[in-house]
C-alpha cells in the first residue's frame, strides 16, 4: 500500500511514537513517504537508530514567510511532472480560504507527491489545519487524521470554526482514548467518523526486565519523567513527596526531564532540604530512561489539565508498565483508560496533593512481592493493548473501511437524487 504520512514535527525526541509507527509501516511492506512542517532538535527519541526514511523526510512551509526557502524544491518537482504539478496547485488554490492561505496551499501542494497515495495520515490538529485541501488534490485517496488532543500551553489554539472545518476535511479521524474521542466531538468532530486507535510500541524494544528487584536498598524508589512545565504537575508531585518524606517514609525519588520550571523545582527541593531524597537528572537518553523505569518501584504521573490540553494516553505510563513499574497516576484525560486496572487504587484526582499523598501512602506499605505482582499485571496490560504490529494493521483497515462507507453513502445519495 502506498502511504503518505505528514507530521507537525519529525523527527522529534518528544514524539517517538511517530518513528515507531512509520518504521512498522515499512517493515510491513508498505511504501511510505514522510513530510513534516519542521523538526525538533535532539533526535528521534528512539535511541539514535536512525532509519533511512528519517533522513529522507521532506518539509513543507509552515508560513508564507518560509515559502522562498522552498523555491529550489518547487522547480525540481515542477520539472519532473509539470502537468500534475499545475493540476495539484490549481486544485489547492481553489480550496476556500483567504488569498494568502490559498497561495500557501498552492505552494504546499506543489511540494507534495505527484502520484496519489492510497492513504494519507496526518498527525496532529495543527498540521491537519494546514492541509484541509488534501481531498482536492488526492480525490481517490483515503484522507485520515490522528487527533492527539488539545494544544499544550504556549501553543495558539485554533478557532472553533477552523477546528470544525479541519475535522470535516478528513474521511476519518483517529485518536488515543475514549476521553480524547469525546474531546474531539466537543470540538466539532462527527461521532461516526472518529475511531479510537491507541499509540503503539515496538514491544521488541521493551524486553522483560525479569528478574527485577523491588525496594532496592530497602527504599521505595519513585520515578517521574517529562517536560518540566506546569501542565505536567511536577511541583504538585514534589509537594506530595515532601509530605511523605516528612512523615519518615524511606523513599528515593528521581525526576528526569528539562523545561521552563527546572530552576523552580530545584529551588523547592533545596528550600525544603529534600536533596537527600530527590535527585533531578535533567534530560536523559533512552537507555538511561529505560534503566530508570526498571529501577523504579513506582512511576508517578502528576499531570493536570491546562487550557484545551489534557494527557490522553500518556505513553510514559505504558513504558513504565512494560518495565514492570507500578503506576500511580493522575486521573486526567485518558490516563485512567491507559493504566492497568490493578493500579487505579493508587490513582488520584488531577491537582490533588492530598489524593496523591493518599495513593502513595498505600504504596509505601506494600512488600516487594506485592509490588512485583502489580508490576506483572501492568506489563501484561501494556503488552495486550499497545502492540504496534496489531494497531497499525487495524488503523489501515479501519481507514479503508470508512472510505468505502463514504463512497457507498455518496452513491446512495446520488441514486436518491436521480430518482
């Protein structure tokens, strides 16, 4: 099958699931072309094993100001297939928009493949909003989008009309969880055109860490990781951990990641004399991240909602469970759906320091054998639900099925009008 994948940023260390999905498409024998509007420094988030398709990623202008940088690519693509280039550009220009955006659409269409793919998959609402003309230039392709949820703080939120028009321009929309499905419906997506399809993992990259120790050095070892920003709730996590430490519980905490709140979090640790118990690791490479999961008894996710954003699947939770850590999570967004049921008694309401303390108090009383049993349930849960081999096949089959349904509906309407 010929696939065209388009991401907002690729490669990106923050979106390793793109790499995993794209690589699996290739391993399954599909022909894949990848485009993006930009990239994030720091690699792919896949341990540095760069595939050829990453180096061959092509880029589209995110703004009119960037268009002149692409003149060389425009000329090359036009010279190869001038007839199709003119056809694509005219169709994109005709798509309803302001004159400025029509010109930008025309430029993007000229850079996209001349030959129609079987399926186009666009990741993220912001990227999809820039590509509402795809159906006009690829009328025979299935046009699909993956909705990863709302915009993180600091990222502009598209207007209600833009979001609705974006959803309407795609044949089918995929999303991680029932929570994010409801979120998309609340933003204007038709319920019958949105399908839950979780982000998957290449399970070969998550070997079973057994034999695995719990309560190393007699302590409860807790791990947190993520961008050090307000919506991730790490300050709340430190406040809850401070309570446990002051109660005399023997715990060791590692916090990995970087971001705008790093100095503030470090200041809190120093101010309250918590340095003996809490270590800030900064940004870590994948091998070190996986080691931290394996050495942790408990993985703590204290995220909170912020604007239109909420955690959807929270992939770090599944990673932790695959390494048999016990997850204590905020019940925000789709996190509860994406966490092993046996671990939900330790979960808490988002933003509740008291709830977090209560959940962690339950965990500090557990023996190594009890933690091990919970870890086994978490790994089994993640293995059964998040295998990229299964999820990729289901996604493509669903996309094709929705396209057939759309064609059947259109033919039925035409027949009724003719009668």
